[in-house]
C-alpha cells in the first residue's frame, strides 16, 4: 500500500503502536522503516527536559523505567521519517464487517453470506492502560442455530448500546463489550474497549526543545558561564548577548570537559587562568534548588534560541532610524501598544531551531502519571525519539515583570519587596515554581502558569488571523518562570515563512491592540465562565499546538476585575 502524508502528519498520526485509518480500513503502525538519525542533537538539554516530563510517571512507578534509563545516560536516538521508506503498517484488528448486512468476518477476503464482498475493518479495539497493550475485541459466540453473527450500530455514542446479533433470527448474542477481561500482563485493571481513534486509545507523549544545531554554539554559552550565566542574562532583561561574558572557573571546566580534557589537566588550566586574572565571576543567584533548576533550564532555552537570530524592538528602531515613517511607527505606535498589553518586549527569532519529538505513549487517562507510560525503547538499549527538527520563525513575548508582580499582589499573593524589573523577577522566582500538578489547586505556581499560558493561547488565536493562516499552523513554547512564551510557526505545516516577521515589522501595534481589546467574552458564556473559564470557543487550540492539553487556562486571568489587562 502506498499513501502520501506530510512529515508533520506522520509525526503526530503514524507512530508505532498507533492505529490509523487508511483506504477505509484500520491498520496499526509497526515501525518507521529505516528511519533517519537526526544529527547534532543537544543531548543534555533534551535529556533534562525528558527527565522533567517523565517525573510524574516515575513518581507513580509506571514509567517503564524510563527515568532510570535517562539517569544512566543510555543512548537517545532521535530519528525522523525516511521519505523513501515511510512507515510499515499491518491490519488491526483482524476483524471485518460487511458494509451491507454488518455480518462479522475473520478475513478481509471473505465472501459474505449476503453475497457482498465489500468488507471494512471493525473499528473498535481494546487496551490496557497499565501496560499499554492493544487487543482485539472478544466477539461473542456465533448463533448456535445459524452459526453467524453481526453487529448493530444504534447511532448512539455509548459503546454499551452496541448489539451483537444473529443476522438470520435477530437473536441478541451480547450487548456492548465485556467488562471483566483481564490483561495477560498481570497488572491490575481491566481491558477497556473504545473506537480505535479515540484519544484514550493512544496519546502521544511529546517533548519540545530548542536545539542549537551547532555544537560550538552550545560551547559558547558554556564558555560564557553556562546555565548560571543564562539565568543572570534573563534576570537582567536579556540585555546584550548571552555569550558576552568572561569565562568563569565553572564555565572553563565545562568547556574543557566538552573537549575531552582529563580532570587533572582541566584543574591545572583553571588554576593558571585564575592566577593570571583571566577569569570573570558570575554572581550566584540564590533560589530554591527545584526552582533554580527549572529557571536555568528555561533560561538556557531562550539563550540557545537567541544564538541564531534575535531582533528586538531596539534593533527595529535602529534599522528604521533613517526612515521617518517607520521610525515614527516603532516609536509612537509600537511602544505604547507593548506597554498597554502588559509586555516588556516582543522579539523576533527568524531562525528558531525547534525539535519536536515523541518519546512514548499512554492509553487511558491522559493526565501525566495516571496511566502507564510506554516509551519507544530501542532493541540495543536506550530510547528512540520520533522527531521533526526544523528552523522556523517565532515571536517571543516577555511580560512586564513589575506589572506581573503587582498583579499577583493585587490578587492577594505575598511577594518579597521589589522596586525594578530585576528585583521583580527575583521576587517572583522566590515564591513561584512550575506547577506540581495540572489539577487546579489555587496555588501561586498555577496562577502564574495560568497567566502565561492563557496569554499565549490568546496570542496564537489572534495571531493566526493577523498572519492569515490556520490556527493549527502556530504552536507555543512556554518559559513561565521568566514570564515569557514563544509563538512559532509549526515546522512544515500550512505556513509560509515570513508571516510572523511581517506582523512584527508592520502590524505589531494592531496585533497587540487586538489581544487586549478584541472580543473577550466567550460564545459559550455563562457556562464557560462558570466552569474553567476556557473552552474550544475562546481559548483552546489543537493539541499539536499545545502540549499541555489545554489545561490551566482561564480568561479571567487576563480580563475582568482582577485580570492582567486591568491597569
């Protein structure tokens, strides 16, 4: 069978152990054939992000030892689909239904008793959420008198309304699916039955990282001070370049380790550099360990992205200094719009190096840790990550830290004293961390995350209109501890590169004005407002665009009496 799909469609819809619809039948993907190895992967950044994502499953002891594999530094094989070989599929389930009389058959080539040969796959499957196994539906015994069986679809959404009958005498053989089938794996829980394309049957688990494609770029950050330098750079408002710093003792050690130097030689060279006065110092940022790790990870994400390209508002004004109309636009229209939108700045990254990968899947409850995580383990050890890497374009939105801090105080949160942007950033980091759970608990961690996340979704939904493209062509990458987020063009999606750049250079003031002033009510109000404050009609976006599954969103963080846009 030969079918053509785009690379992004394959990444999200044709993963190993995922069932797919092809030519009217149901198939299961077995593998990506001769997949191509992606080179120049930033292993450290990818591994750290995977460890963070896997933690809920590891804590629940249903991660299939992926956390241990990552800590042991076993190989991470990042692969992309081979366009010459594609993916391999097999029929699943091996159960077919007559398109005319709905008799059930065990072969696609069977000739139905009604004379019809047009059969289609039975589109229900069973799965066990504690081991990830996929099973065929146990069909009832055929009618003892006529040795036949058929299925009747009632038109209702509940699988319990399905009837298995004898097509001759209409005797009911069974209603719905069996409820007490255990899995041979021996783990607790029963096998659940559902339509094969239901989200509960297969939920891909994705990782998204900024991946600097050149090793010397990563070395440059290490030489400037590494993770601590990136964090200081973010706290200073991304002033200058992240690599514009003298090497410190630790950064010099990291650089020499990358070059393969022995520890004894490294310490000797560090001592010589210190004695010669060639080393600078980076004042340490004192934060809780769990907050500092996450803050450094997110700072490195922005730093890596900035190495390829970054155009700030100051760069725009400098380029337009001799252009009266453009200079006036940037000074008189852009700056007030940025301030009105509660932002510190909006930057353009026209070569945004984004790696989107799928490291495993779950079946059943999609909440992290609820169902077993099944990683794509490689037969030689380690993990295979099915990915797509591309350089695309992105807008980076930075919320005004003083305004965010005041917003938190206005909502009754206690923060340390602050009097400028840097001290406001530090005050927020001292009391906020990444949310421990996606279940709403009214914590300050969730409140800050919800603000950044809701703002990002509002920016994506309105940004799609200004760029003139489908909403699914945009995606988000959040750095909430630094009050920022990227909106980027989905790699190889329905998007012509240059759309975000055009908005950035010509219509940013209109775009930001629309974010603040366009319709802020939801067509589903008052129901939406009384529930979570977010739904598909107002804030939700497609799951490939939001890897947080549209959780922790609320329009009320932006609008209303206590909203962020209320000055």
